[in-house]
């Protein structure tokens, strides 16, 4: 009986990591949402925005940059094999926790390239293996002697936990939080992307937001049929282009396994699920993230307030992003996505994704 309960708990834990919040985070990558998300906190934001040009908004964000100043190397010289973002791009890290709030189940950078008039979504699979430096491992061993028994501790979605346990930078740094500092510095070291700001969100009501905007038209790539009463989750979508309401959209973005057209059970990997989610955000942004819908975003922003932590905290910073967003929309920006190249590996009986690194 105990074994069955443990297995059920393990299954629930896995399923809980399939976040409803992930796509809300992707929606925020549309910049207009990023602007108004904190607007309700800063009434002066609109006033200040009237006196900022789009160029000044971008310039102000970049002028806030400071040197990372890591106290030690975080990895054993682990470097992704190619550049992912223009050095002049503005990069916002979007973070989503799992249903229990323990792991970062979503790590995505919205890279804003004004010169190319693009927003690139760079989604980091949660199973990426991080080859930590001896300094990090020594500090981790001191803080948590049995860390090697923690399954998946070297996955990128557990990086913030390591940052907290080793008291990274002692709460100093540009974000003054060990978890965010460590995660952002790690992404910069491995992928070469400087993080200007972050948005952290806990789970919230995804279906309600989709319904608020009237649903989404999207191509469903294959039959999606699955029910899990434990998680109160059910999806039943046929293959093909169709209109999804909030509940159906939730099923689409959470789908990880189920039955195909022939009744055969199949599962999809993390990379394929991420691609479905990116396709959803592209469709959502194209259909709903317009200047005409800013009023709707403002109205629902209050509902998200208790779930959001962000480094974009002052009216001035809010207005800066607002002006950048305004320029992008007026110039009809395009959305791109970048797939991180990895290979499946098993390390100490744990599944990981190994990055394609420089020189390999």
C-alpha cells in the first residue's frame, strides 16, 4: 500500500510540473503585457511614458546594466555552441514554478531586438544538465551534504535551489535575491545572454484569461485525449485547425501523453511539448496582443498581482518597456523561436538533456 501511495505521489508530482502558468508567462513575452502587468502598481507610469520616446525607453533599460561580477565560475566552462541573442537585445527572463512552487518548470527568455524588429522566444528545457564547477559543488556539499541523493539536482530547473542553498552573493547583486541572481548569472555564463529583468509567476487561472480574450484559433498537430481525475485534468481534441476555448487551450498546452486516433497510448517529449506551447503563444500574440486590447490586459492585471514577482518595479522602468513595446507594435514586429539543441543522456540513473557545447 505504501509503495502504491508513493508511486501515485510521484505521478502527481510529474503531472503537476506541467504548468498552466507556462503559457501565461509566454503571453507576457508579448511586451505589451509586460508593460501593463505592473502598470496598476505604478499610476505614474502612464504619465512618465508620455515624455519618453521609444528610443529613450530602450536606451534607459540598457543604461541600467551593470557588470555581473560572479564571485566564482558556476560551471566547468560549459558554453552553448552558438550565440542565441544579439548583444544589443533587451532580454527578459520569464520564470514559472511548478504547481508546488519547488522547481522552475519554465525558463524562457524574451529577447527583444529593436534593430531587427523581432522578439525571440528562447525556451530552455527543464531537463538541461548543468556541469557545475568545483566551487559550486563544494559550497553545495557544505550546505547540503547529501545533495548527490537529490534526484535531478543538476537539472537547470533546480538551479535556483542551489543558488539559495549556497547563499549566492549573500543576497546582493542587481536583483538582491540568491535564487534569481544565480539563475540569471548561470544563463549568462552558459548561453551568453545578459538578463536585464525577470518576471516570476506562480500558477494561476490560464483558462480564464484565454476565455477573456475569446479563445484562440490554432492547428492541433495530433489527437490529444487524456483524463486524470487526480489532477482534475481532461483534454479531448481532434487533429486539425480549430477554435479553442480556455479549458481546451489548457488541455492543449498541458498535454504530455494520451491516446491517438487509433486508441494507442503515446507520450511526447519535453521538447515537443515546448514546441506546442510556443505555437500557442505565437497564435495568441498574433490574434490578441494588439494595442486595441491593452485595456483588457489592464483589467485582468489585478487578478495576477498576487502571483507575480518582477524586477520591473518602478514607474520609470515600466514606462521604458511600454515605449519599447509601442515601437515594436507600430512597426509590426515578428516573433521568432529558438530551439536549444540537446541530446538525451542518463547520468547516475537520472534522465537529462546534454547541451551541444562549443567545440563539440
